[in-house]
């Protein structure tokens, strides 16, 4: 695995290093020792798999409120998505900045998202599937979100928004008094 830190400190794009032969390929997607080199020490306690049917769909932007913040590791295993993270860390020099990266089954990239970030994505093709590793269990009542079109963040989504859940569409705009997580 090749870890490349993004412009948002503590987050990484991870390139897999497949080893191939005439049968296909094999790649490691997690190694405790290698992740330890970037400071990851928490256990993955929950793995989730999502399917998004329609191109243009946005899911997000989600986070869990401290002390239930979580680290996520996200990989696309079918289709192509534009994956976005937003820095919500109180006092961070990149507070309310975002980073986006294309994840696909073909490019074999993953994104490592530290605590204190909102996360979401837009499906760039039909029939997208993502695998998520979480360092914290999902707990109803401690989740939060920001609107996908939050003007204080100004995410440039690659495609027109075709579908968004009622829940995600109801996330509030960020109050000017919001100091972060």
C-alpha cells in the first residue's frame, strides 16, 4: 500500500499494490503495521457495504458527534464515485476545507478519513458499491451531517445532483457560530 497524505492533515489516499499473474491479482487492503506508521491504532469495529443505483446520486455528508467520532476507511469495489471529506475539526488550519478523490474498482484507491471529518460521495456511474471500515459503532442519535451544497464549504460535485435522500437533504446549513467538532 502507498499512503499519500491529502491537503487535509491526517487523511490519506491509499493506493493498493496488486501482485498479478495469469490468474489475476492479489492486494492487501489493511495491515496493522503499515497503518500504524500513519498513527492508526484503533480497531475496526464495524464493516459496511453500500450500493448506489443511480449516477448523480449523493450520499452524505455524514459524521458522528464526539465522543463517538469515528475513523473511516472507504474503498469502491464497483463503479466510480467522487468521494469527499470535509474537515470539521475545531481549531484546524483547514477547517471547512474539503478534499475530493475519484475512487473506483479500476483505480483500486482507498481513502482514510480521520475523526472530525464529514464524509460523502457522488456516484459517477450507475451501480456503485463501497466498502467502509469504521472505528466506532453506529449509534443512533449521535450522527450529524452537513448539506451537500453547504455554501461555506462549496463542494464542486462533478455531476448534477440526481438523487439525494430526504434525510441528507434536511441537514442544516452551517451556522456562522459553528466552531467545529
